[in-house]
C-alpha cells in the first residue's frame, strides 16, 4: 500500500507543529528565566535545525555571555563552563552556516 500525498503532507506539517511548540516552550522558559544560558542554547540548536543560523547565532552569543557571567560568579563552575563550551560550539556552527549561505547567495547573484 502506497502512502498518499495527503499523508505525506500531514506528516510534514506535523513536524513543523512540533518545532513551533518547542520554540514556544523555549520562548516561555526564556521569558521566565532570562539569565539561564541553557534555554538560549536549546533554542539556538532548534533554530539551527530549522535553518535560521542568524537567529541561532544571536541565541548562542547570549548564552555564552550568560554562562561566562555565571562562571565568574561561581566558586566551582563546571556547569557554567559546560554551557559556555556548548554555546561557543553552537555559535561556530551558526557562523559557518551563515557564511556558507552568504557565499551561496553571492554565487547566485553573480550568475
């Protein structure tokens, strides 16, 4: 039995609804806990999955800043250092993707 076009479309949109719900939940978490780096990291990773590297980079930059501030305040900052490392890794990925996208856009503009 083959899968109908309707079933494929429904499955595709269900994935988008899941992403939207996750983004909404993270937005709410950030609103409630604006100094928690983990929420920005999670939203940045989700934004990368959705292809929005520029917005992801902003979240990773904010997370890195928050984690660094927490690291300087804590006597034992293992969690803050882990969050900072994860934010920096995400930021590097987002910047690379943004650069790649800009290069592709430039290549298409030249043609």
